[in-house]
C-alpha cells in the first residue's frame, strides 16, 4: 500500500468540482486508489493540515509523490500557484501526468509541456491510456468493466456541465 499522499493532484481550486469527480470516479472507484493515497488541496481530508506551512507541504508532497497529476484548465493557467506547482513538478519529479480540458489545447499548454504526451480529460480513450500507462498508481487488480463504467460516468458528468467551471458558471 502507498503511503499517505503519494499521488499529488495539481489543480486550480476553482475547478474543485471537476477534480473531485475525477478523483472519485477515475482514481477511487475506477482504479481502487484510496483517498489517503491522494494529496489534493481542495478537500479538507486530503490537503495540508492546519498549522503547517502550506508552501513547504506542497514542495514535500511533490518530491515524495509517485506521480503528479496536473488538471490543466483555463483557471489553472491563470493561477500563479498552479504555474509554480507545474514548474516545481517539472524539476522535482520524473512522473508528471498532465491532463488538459478545453478550451486548453496542446498548443496552449506552455513551455514545460510542449514536448510532453498530454491527455485530454474529456476523452475516454485518453482515460483508458492513463490506466494502461500508469499501473504504478494502483496496486489492486481492477475490473475493466467497472473502470470503463466510471470513465463514461465521468465523461457524462463533464458533458452535462452541472458544475462551476473556473468560477464562471457552466462549462
């Protein structure tokens, strides 16, 4: 079993609903990854504890993570904190997994990922590739039919747009 916070989710707090759905559907239910193995600052139970230095905690979690998953949206690109996390992950870890969500495109991701294989968060085939390419993230044998169901449930959630995206209403 992984130790606490071994997957770091780099995201904009404005995209909390999208990222929470990704964590629940794809990581927890789809891949069987325990919430205790995810460091996600937008949830009280998975983020920095009260009384600790937020910046040092983020640095430590990036360094000790098995992977940094970046959910790159317009809000992410507009956030100084997120761009700092992107640069830190590029320097401090070898396993960075970037996902983009429109209107962000491959050309607009930026310098750090201009040669990186990037996945689209709203493409089922990319979520299947994520599972195939990153078995280091999950230790349990997973049900392919369940994973497929969770992927399509997540895609449906994104298409329905019943969440606040980037703090500006519907996606």
